[in-house]
């Protein structure tokens, strides 16, 4: 979106969103030179911001406390398994699998986050453990899909050669 369209939208809506602000910044930072129209639009936006005709919506800071609880549980369980077996597990995949099956617990302040942590430890710890265990089971039992860039065969050079032969009709061996 252009600076002019962003400014027009902000004037129409009466607010400038964080994504609109970021886009204006990106355009200004990457353009070697702004046009006179872009400068005029920025000047209109600045005037509207100064008069209060347009307000900047604040960036909302929030966290999903469930992410840290699941990640802590997953790391502890994976460390136990990897220490006592020859298995290597993907903590990110395990956490994502479990998080997709658990309710989010968002907070916007540290007090809210502490409340959500306490609530989750009292009411949801068993469910968190159950979902992490299920995720680990899925991770252990899954079959890799295309474990190499060119399929399951580790002989990548012959596959590359075959691919080049099919693309280049005048291929010389």
C-alpha cells in the first residue's frame, strides 16, 4: 500500500494502526527518494496527528502464558527421553502439537500473567502434561516425509543428474 493510501485510510478511520505505521516506516526507509505527493501525504498525516483528528493505536503487548508452560513441560520431558534413549525429538513440533490442543491463556500485564500461571498450574497441569505426552508419542512414531531435499534416497547427486537430464535436452554426460 502506498503512503498516500495509508494516510487517506487513517484520515477516513480517524486512527493509524501499528501495521499502517510500520508500512509507512518501511516505505520511507527503503525509498531512495520520496515523491512530492508522498511528502504532502506525510505532512497531512502529521497535521492530523497533531490536531487529534487521527490517533495512533498503541501496540498491545501480550503473551500467551500457555506457551511458556507447555514449552517448560516439553523441554523437561524431551530431556528425560533423550537422556535415557537414542531418540532425538523436536521440541518445537512437540510444543506446537500440544498448544494446538490446549486453550490459550493471554495476559497483558505481569500480574495477569502470574494469575494465568497460577490458574493453569492448579486447573490445567494434568491436561498440559497429557497433551505434551501425546505430542511426544506422535513425534516418536511419525515417519519422516522426504528426509532429504530430493526425496528419501541419500544419493542426491544421481537424482540431481536425472533432473538435469530431463530439463536440459542437450545434456552431456
